[in-house]
C-alpha cells in the first residue's frame, strides 16, 4: 500500500512525458459520457462496470493526472479495463473536448509494460510492418509460417488460439507513378503485401481524373504501435515517417489507400508530434474526396451494396464521402452495417482481447443476420475486409474504390481530367 502513491505518480509522469500537452486536456473531462455512445466496446455485456467504458477510462486518466487515482494504476484490474480500448478514436469525435483517450491508453500501456514486461505476441505484432514486408518479398514462406501459428503454439505466445492471419498475395501492386506528379500516392505495407488490388484501384481512379501520382512506399503507418502502447517507438518512427513524406510531398495532396494511414497522419501524429505533422495533415486526402470533386454520375451500375462502416472510417468521418461516391457511381447502398466486426486490427489477434472481440462479433452477426446471402459488402478498412470474409462466407467483400474503378471504366462514373 505504501508504494501506491509513488506508483501512481510514476505512471502519471510517464504519461505526461510521452504525450506532453496532449495529456493536459484529460484533466478537463466533464464526465458527460458522450464517448460511451461512440465507443464500440462500451455497450457490450461485459462492459457492465463503468471502468470498462470509454467514460470510465477518461475519468481514470483525469484522476490519475490530477493526483488521485481511484485504484493502483498498474493493477491487473486496471490493465483489463484498458483492454476495452482498440485505439479507434471514435471517442474523440464524440467528446466536446476531444480528449485523446487512445493516446492516453497507449501511454498507460507503455508505462505498465515498463513495470510488468510484455508478452511475445506484442513483441511480434509490434514489428508488423516488417512482417508485411516479409509477406511481400517471400509470400510462400510467410504463408507457411503464419499458417502454422495456431492452437497451443499461438496461445503460448499470447495470441488467441484460433488465430488466423491474412494470407500474402503472390504479386505486388501494379501502379504507375511519375516523379514530380500532381499528387503523392502513399502505399501502406499491408495492402502492398496482402491486397494489391486496393492501391491499384486508387491508382486507376487517379488516372481517370488525369492526376499523375508519385508513388511512395510501402510504408508502415504505425497504427499497431499505437494499439499496443509502444509510444516511444511510435514517436520516433512517426517523426521519420512524417519527415520523409513531408520532404517528398512539398505541398502536394497526399492520397492514402488505408483508413489507418488517414487516421494516423491526420489525427494522431498532429497530437503526438506537433507542427510538422499538423502541416502535413492538411494535405492528406482519400480518393473519395477527389472523386466527389472531379467526377459525375452518368447512370446506374445496377447493383445494390451493403456498406460496413469501419471504426476508423467513422473516426475519420469518411462514411458520407464513401457512400456519396458510390451513389454517384450508380451503386445503391441498400443497407449499412454500423456495428464493429470485432477485429480492430492487431487488437483482436491477442489472447487478452479475444473475449471482448468475440462479444463484438456476436453483436455484429446479429446485425448482419438479415442480409441476403450473396450480398456485396463494401468496407474501407483492410482489417475489416479480412474479418468480413471470415464471418460472412458466401458474400462478396469489396474495397469501395474497386467498385468506383469498375464504374469509371464502364463509363457510368465520368471523371473530369485536369
């Protein structure tokens, strides 16, 4: 008991050291609870304790940073409460003060890891960008190794025992870039290695709009480091990433393929790194914004689609743009799936999050139960597309830009060049 005040002070000091001024706003929490309505985990049955809700986490950090934590901050119960955060940032949209709960939770996770250590699963996942590069360069080897990581071996390493990892594609994206182009196309490591058709679709749409891209990447956006609480590494690698992109972009729009790239560059790095990241954030766009500004609809593609709004797409406010672009391209959005599909990127792969992830899956499947078998389901998130293919066999799961590409090539979506 005598160590508790010193432990709490040490954790608070570490959070402030990692986040700087971004931590200060936590002390202003008004306990309004708006974040609970946005948080994907705060309404599931096991979040019956307030400490497991988004509001509960905000209150914890308010009291921790104010010098009066409600319980020992490095206890197992507090650590379990933090497992209910998947770092998606939906809470920041709802919060009147935009309290950066994902950053606070990430800093807490690093502080606890310094005191209690980390599991092997976290160490492996923290190098996910390097694993994606292995998947891209040696896909057969990667697929063999990832396929063997199941059952007791996965559990012993700290993964969920029914672990399934995305398979590497045997080919790399065929994209055409030009030095000094009109825009910069940022390829993330995941789609480069696993879903080459995603950057190809964005590249084809840019071509339809007469925009010549200079291609940069594959680069790791850092989302997994945020999720796992490797905040010191995230700051270091984020500075290098932002510096490299800023030097190449030189004021040009930066078009991203992954919503995680959009989230990190537009929302997280500006809070974590300051002025240079804020200047770059203003240049980050998705292809749907460009389509809405440069294209027009010329007919009906003759297809109904179901839109799954991923947590990151909601956090990025991308949903209206995506649905607007699909409507312009002649697709009818017959239904929208709003509930989280339960993967949350690397978050849902770990044993510690598996029970919470499974609850989210059950809720999602209840929402999806009325969909006609064979429906086309579109989702911006690469992690969600992987999860949806597992959960909805017999459905076609698509990246929205791929549907726009087909519509443009058929003449239904007409883009204005120049």
